[in-house]
């Protein structure tokens, strides 16, 4: 691939453009808002001038409701040898294009499974897709050359290609992406009118659950409007679990010992099923989940403290597999939770203590 046209210079489009430019591809940028394209160009994502001729690949990075129309316009103009979209819903756009009578041999649907709570070109990074799954949804009509262009794009963005049927993809993202967004938002909504004394008690648990609730509502309305059925199906199952859990919790309030036992069994059931489901979430680099041990270190909120603790861990010869930071309420301090291989944890703890760090029980 030598040339590309990115239509839509939001987070995903600009990030893909940055990755391509970094690997020597000439990228042209187009957006319904010229200021957005100029911003992306100023970040080094390419040029906002129109290509002089046909490019190798046109990448459509617009909201799902506009994907089919944008693709149709580009295809009728003969803008590229191959056409690809990166919308988070695949079945609808594919059917819309077919209904328009367009030649779908030059088109392939795709969805990079990566993003941020922030949107727009200023949130874009060239490494956004590195190590992340990038779903491709070819049909029987998709030309081999177009599939190869899509695979080259995924490789240049250093993502991991995953081939799926379009409707199977939509059911999958309803479960692993769209429903979690709504559930996170619903939990966060409980905080809107909560007592200030309650909100001040927020710890890492509520931060983890509500992190994605900070996402742009306008963007999510576009996404959910394109995939309402599968999301409603998943939420229906969640609602059934909620109803049963509420019943079980009410039973725990009963004066009847048998009802309390039934209530405890009901709550334990949902917690255990949650354990089982969480255990299926892929671990680091998409590998099987690994159980790490946590070494928790008290850290002051001063410049350079994180760099110092990582350097000290490096001197101990221990690889930090993951890290979390829990900030203390009302204090300029926090707890850094270093996740490491269980066999390395004792050596790391001893080494950090010998270098003056204060350890805590995580």
C-alpha cells in the first residue's frame, strides 16, 4: 500500500492515518468539517489536499449511520482500488450497500477493537491499535486483492486480524462493548444526585466500573442506534439477573432463616458466575488470563515518583505485568499496585523495602 484516503478524521480515522504515515504511506484526509481534517494534518496524519488520482485504499471512519452513504459516494467516484470502513457495527452498512446495488467486490467491512473515552483528532495516537484485535468481515463477493489490502492495513497499524461474519460481529460487540457502556453509564448515573458524603468515599472499584461512562453520549447514540436489537437481547439477560439478585437481597432481610439461606445462595450464584465469566476475558497480549500477585506500594504525589518505582523494580530484575493507582482521599498520596508473576513477588517486595519504599496490603 502506497496511498490511502481517510474519510473522517476523528479518533479512529486520525489514529489509523498517523500509523500509516509513520510507515511511509501517503495519506490524504477528508472530513465533512474541514477544520477537523486540518487539525489531523497538523498532527502529522497526512495532507488535507485531495488525491490527484485513485488511491490504493479508502478508509471510511464516520459514524455508523453515515457509513453506507459515504462509501457509496467514494465508490461511485472511483476514489480507490479498495474500500473499507471501521464502524463498530457491520451488518447494517453491509446490507445498505447491497440494497444500493453497488459492486461489493471492492469493499470489506472492518472494526478495530480499540478506542478511548475521548474523541476527535486531538485524542488520536499512532499506537492506538497495537496488539488489539481488528475484525474483518469479508463476504463471498470480496475480492482477494481488497482482503489483502485490509490485512496490510491491519499489519501496518500493528493490530491482530480477526475474520468474522458481520452479524456474528454485531452480536459479539453487543456483549463485550455496547452493553458494558450502558451498564457503566447506569451505575454512574446513580452518583449524579448522591450525597456528597457518599461520593467522597469513591474508591478504585467505582472508578473501574464507571470509567467508560465518561464517553461522548452523541457518539454512543450513533453506535447504539445501529445495533439496538443485539444490545437489547444482552440487556434482557442482565435485567433477569438483576431481578433475581434483587429478590435474593430482599430475602436476606427476612426474619425467616430458610429465606435468608435462599437469598445467600442466589447472591452467591451470580457472584460465582461472574467469577467464571471474568476468567474467560483474555489476558495480556490476548493470551490466556494469568493470575498475577500484587505488590502494593505507598507513593507520594510528586513528580518522578512513578518513574523511580519502575526503575527500582527494574533493578530488582522484575517485569511489571500491569499497574493500577489508587489515590488516597484528601491526601497527596496513593497506592501503586504492581502486578507481577507470583514467583517474582517476594523478591520485588524485599527489594523495594530495602530501597526505602513502604509496602501495604493491597
